[in-house]
C-alpha cells in the first residue's frame, strides 16, 4: 500500500494535518537502546514511499536540535530515566498533536526499569572504578537520574501504543498508515554568548550525547568535551542474574548491535561453563555477527553519513539527512536501504530475529541453519557485494574532494586496539587483543580473558561514560588512550 496523507485523528477531537497536507513526523529517543528506531529503518523501501507524504522533522536521523512546534505525530522510544528525558517528554507533549509510546521501554519501562529495585546510588556504583565511591556528578553536564525509570504514560498523556521489543516493521507500518488515514491508534544550536558553545543533542550518531566547547578570552578553544548523557545501569542490574538470562538482557544494551552484545554474553557463558562449543555453532555465530556488521555499517554510511558526503557539509541541516538523500540521490538511498536490509535478512535467517534475537546461548546456539536459510543467504550475497563495491567507488571520488580534511581530521597520536587472528589478520569474533602505536608498531598482545590486566577505566563527573585506557601506559596526558579498529601491521 502506498501511503497517502489525510485527516488525522489522534488527539481528542481530531486535528487536520498542517501546511500542505504532508504529515510532520518526529521520533524521539529517551531511555532506550534504539532498537525501535532500528526497526523503523527496517521499513526499508517503504521509507521511500513514506518520504513522499511525510516530513521527518526531528529525531536521531535528522539534525534538528530543538523539538519543533506543529508536529503531527511523535513516536517516542524509551523510558523516562532522567531529568532531561522528563523535560523532553513535556516538550514533546506540548508541541505534538499525537504522541505514541513506541516500543516496550516507553510502554512498560521494560529492561530500562530493571534498576528500579535499586537506589540511584546503588545504580551508579559501577562508576567507582576502584575508588571508594563514584564521582559526584556535575548535573550541569549530564542529566540527573530519576529515582525510578518510568513508562512514558506515567509522565505525559499519550495517544497510542506500538508494543514490542522492538515492534516489528510491519506493526510500525500499520500504525503509520492508520495515522495517515486519520484513524486512532534554520537549526537551533544552543550557543552561550559567554564562553561556551553547546551542541545538544548531537544528532545522527548511535547514542545520546552533548558537546560543549569552552573558549578562552581570545576566543580560541580551551577545552572540548563529549558528554554521554544516557545511563541505564546495565553494569549493576546484571549482577546476580543467571548466565542463561544474560544474552537476552545484554542484547538490549543497543538495538543497533544487539547480536554482538548477545554473542559476547554467550561467550562469557561458554567460559563460565568451561565448554568448547561445536565448530558449527562457532561458524553460525560468526555469520550472524558479520551480517550484523553489514547492517550496522550500512546504517552508519548511508543513513547517517552519506548526506554530509554527497550533499555537502554546508547543505541546509533540515535537508541534510536520509530524507534529503532520498530526494537528491534516490539510487544511493535505495542501495543503502537495501544493503542494510540484506544484513538484517541474514541475521534473521541465522538467528530467527534481526533485532534482539534469543539465539546465542552459553554452550552454543538454539537453532541450526536450515538448508532453505542457507540458500536465502547465498542468494542475497551477490547483490550486497555489488552495492558495497558501488559505495567504495563512490567513496574514491568523495575522498578526492576532501583531501585537506582527511589529512587533519582525527590526526593525533594514540594507541590502537583490535582483535587479531593468528595470521595477523583482522578478527571480529575470536583471536588475541593487540595494541599498536600510531606508527603501527606492536605494543602488546594478550588473550582476551586477560583484558583486565591491560585495560582499566576512570570516571568523570561530566559524563555517564567511563574512560578506558591502556593501564601500562597510565592515564597521564592521554598516554594510555586508545582507539579501537584495524591498523596496518
């Protein structure tokens, strides 16, 4: 069915779509893993149809920094976990005709609410990082946790619910089409004119963040900080849980890479049980993990970054997003949507579900790959490879236009860390943990179970992220800082 816009009846009394009759759609990501937003992207080609009748005016896929007025429908993912979520929920309700609780965290609290039997102090215990107490957090830099994670309807009135963890794309599409049929179911950046520039939120990234840039008296940058502003307490709520629960719980840390989290938990369970899983199970885990990388890289390049690279960094921010890419480079957008779909289909063929599959378990996997599933995967690979090769060819031209930026951006000394196979090649599932310096010189290599001997972390009061570093080099002047990724050896 091709969507069509019309009268929308969501809020009591019914409302008319504003402007030209196009639906003004917003999405918001509160205390959740983004799995619901990933399922929204699983609408795949329907996104192209939806772009013909709806404008995506806010959310993690667009660069609007302030929630706009006159929103027809707001899909809100996540529980209300902190004061920033609380304030945003009020703004969304005030400025939206129809507010939909999007997914189980928004509807029930779900995994995010598993911390509710703990005090805030107990929840923050992982930030002690070897100290007697966690830092006293700077709540001007990161939002203060609420005593409990709350479902959205306990904070604001909502007009409908789309359940699921995550809700499947068919359910999301059905809800959108109900709304389209009228059935129930310049960008602002906060700039302080004193001495601090604030970018809040940072958009088109895979997480919640704010950036603050402090200027000195001459107007030069004195300090810049990247604040991670969402904390759900997985480090604490997992204590005391059975190893059999852990793959399902940890998958919900992130809806973008749930397979990697789930497999990591299953591998930890393997080690606890002291078992060597069957070779076939290893291969199946590898396939699922690599397929997850396909969809994640497609998301990062096509959905989040391609608008910058193809439309230009100076393009009007309200157009510099996936919707703008569909309008100006439809074949590129279609290829990116298809490549991500291929990755998701392979994960689903192997693991049963593409988001939060309950498949990898301590000791192996729950189900084998059927011959039909194997044939479906094999049929998808040539098309996926062609899209990847086309993207790489496109990148050659893009890189040529940005040589100056490439030589300067991110050019600073650090260590590099990554998994390495026995032949020195890149690994994603097994192997040893290798550290090199900026020149590619080998620094250290160890088995992953000795991780804690090489990597430790510190906490800062201005971020809900702990800061890991290579312990033998220490943390003075960033000497132990490392980036994760391949480096030529």
